[in-house]
C-alpha cells in the first residue's frame, strides 16, 4: 500500500512558510501565512487567554471526555458571539471541531451525506484549502465571480449573475468577513442582495467566519451573516477561534447548523455529533474551554475585547500607512483599495513574476496570487514593501 502512494500537491501557504524559514537573509519579511503579529513580529498569547489558562490549571479536576459535540457552554457562548439574537436558540445545532478547518470539513461531510448531488459554489478566488477539501471529498463545485482585479473591490454584478444559476439545495460558501485571500468584503446592502438571491433560488448559505473582530469590529463583522440567519430557513456556519483568540495551535472551531425549526435542529444535532464520532470521536477541549471562560466572565471578556480591538486598529493603521506610502511613490490612487480592505489580507494585484521578483530581490514573502498578510508589516517595513512593489513594476 504505502509504496504506491502518489506525491500530494503541496499547500501553497504552507510551502511559503517553509521557504521563508529556509531563507538566510536577516532582513526578510514574512507576509505569508495568516497569523497575527504585533509591531515586534511576535504572535502573543492574549492576556485574557493566559489568565483563563491559569484559572483552568487551578480549577480543572479531570481530563475525562466531554460530550461528542463538545461542551454545550462553548457552543452557546461562541454561537451567541457570532449570531447575537438573530435566530431562536432552539433552531441551532452545533459541534466543537478541531479549528475552523475542522468545521469546514465537517460541514462538507454533512453535505456529502445529506445532499450528495448538490453543488457547492465558491468565490473566485477563495482560501485554497476550501478547494482542496471539496476536491478531496469529490463534491460538485462551481466558482462564482467575486473579485474585480482592476478595482480591487467586489465584483457584485458578476457575483450576482453567477449565483443566479444556483439550484435549490446547492450550498453557497461565503466568507463571513475579512475575505481570504482578497480582503474585499460585502457591504450590508450587498449582503441583502445575496440574501434575495439565496431566497429566490432555494440555495443554502454556508458561511466561513475565521476573522470575526479583525475587520470592522465583533458585531459589524457578523452583521451580514446575521441578516442571512434572520431571514433564511437553513444555514451552516464554520467558525474559528484561532485568530480572534490567538489560539492557533489549540484548534478551537465550531460548526453551527441553523435548522428551520426545533425538531429539525434536534435531528441536525444528532447527525453532527455522529459525524464527530466517525471522524475523531470527541473534539479537543482545551482551547474551547478557554474561549468559554473568556466569553462568560465579564472581566476577562472586556480585557479580550480591548486587546482584540487594539489588534484590529493596528492592522487598519498599517493599511492606511501602506496606501499613503503607495500614493506618494506611485503618484496615483490606484492602491487606495488597500485602505478600504478589511482583515488580515489584501490581494495586491501583482503577477506571479512580480511576486517572485519581490521575494528574490527584497526578501519579501507573499502568497503567489499576491496576497499579503497586513499584520506581517510594521512602521519600518511598510516603506520597504511599497518601494519593492514599485521596483517590481506594479
Ligand atoms: C491562511 O490563510 O494563511 C490561514 O488560514 C492559515 C492556513 O491554514 O492556511
């Protein structure tokens, strides 16, 4: 068996992490993988998370199994953070998952089980691992236009024209906020247009929200998703705590299924728990428990929100600095979209050759489609990137 295995395609983002590590240049700049960094280049443990860990260490008396769906308090607390009061709690089913990727995988497993002939519609472009998991599960996939390379903004007309082709029961994968890889997001009015289309076609929204709090704020980042949840009978949500709680390696995610009514939600709950059992039995608990502690303790929650807001403001400020720098150096406003984008990422619009030139000549690492991680920059490196972009011919 093992001697017949084929070489698997390498993940572009993980390959880039490796190449960066191996580059001996001291002044290299990592704008690759989506991990938050402060001005000193560190990925800190958030203070509220550290405090929760200390409390947990003192108070925890057992490491015995939780339930198959994980701790219900986690699903409630994180579900409330995401959904607010957009849907009645008895319409919600949820399972804890190993990270947001685990939630994406379980949602797609659910689709394969419940609607094997449906198609999943994905934005062009989307996070490469979405495509990889969809292919791995051999699901029918269809791309919809999303990003206008010329303007750096959402191509709403193209998106709506493509999504008008959705069939009843198809899934449409939307990024809740902070679109990865482009950084271009839907306005609330645009979310309403997409909701109209979903309602008209009978498709089912599947929202991946991995950066809540990194864009316009915790509630604003979930506002579009909440509009859909309040209006539509069914919806799936894959959420990650990696970024907004800074607990990447703890693998804390949540899959929420919103059902038309309480009875359907109970059946969905049973199915989701069954899927956990088939794939890994009990989900990891440590990160999920920290999140629950932070969200349900007023002091820890206020502290966490403050720190998250500081991180968000820092990324916004870097966006403005980079857009200003490029305005001066290019003598044009063609990079203003960087300040309009939200979240960790922006797609710069460089060709693969230009991306390669910036890596070769300046030690600047970004994903091949010219996605940069804004949080990889600081006040010193913003002008270096701007100069390298102009030098590469952007
Ligand atoms: C990213 O897009 O860089 C992150 O979501 C990390 C990953 O796993 O790809």
